[in-house]
């Protein structure tokens, strides 16, 4: 299993979503974080199982929640680029790839 790390912006998105869900129903934020953990564990075990969205960037959908985890596979780790809401601006995260990993044009 490869180590999974989050870009700071992606970790902030995940935490903001959890706080949002928790504010709407007690323990829903915790359920979101559990779903995220299952998702990132799956990514770490089998990173190539999920479809490529753009130039080596893959997306794994989060069960029960309208979120996708965008990530790239490096030699020794998985980098989570974004925890994106599926019904909002789909390309907002693109600048992160070149800034953080150098894998974008």
C-alpha cells in the first residue's frame, strides 16, 4: 500500500466539508470523514483502479457524498490534489498540479 498525502488545500477542503456536514446533522461530518478514509485507503491499495480525468490525474468518487478525490500517483506515494464537490466549478484545482508537483504542462 502506498502512502497517501494531501496537499494542504485538499486537506482544508476535506475538513471544511466535514464541518459543513456536521453543522447540518450531528455525526454527519464524522460519517463524511469515514467515507473519505475508506476512499483514500482504496486509492493507496490500488491507485490505478480509478479513471483518469486529465493527464495522469485520477478521480475516486466518495460513496454517499457528492465529492471526488483527485490524485496523482508518484513513485513512492499518492498525492491528493483536491477533495472536490462534484456540482461546483470542475477545474478550479488545475493550477495546483503545476504549483505542487510539476506534473502539469
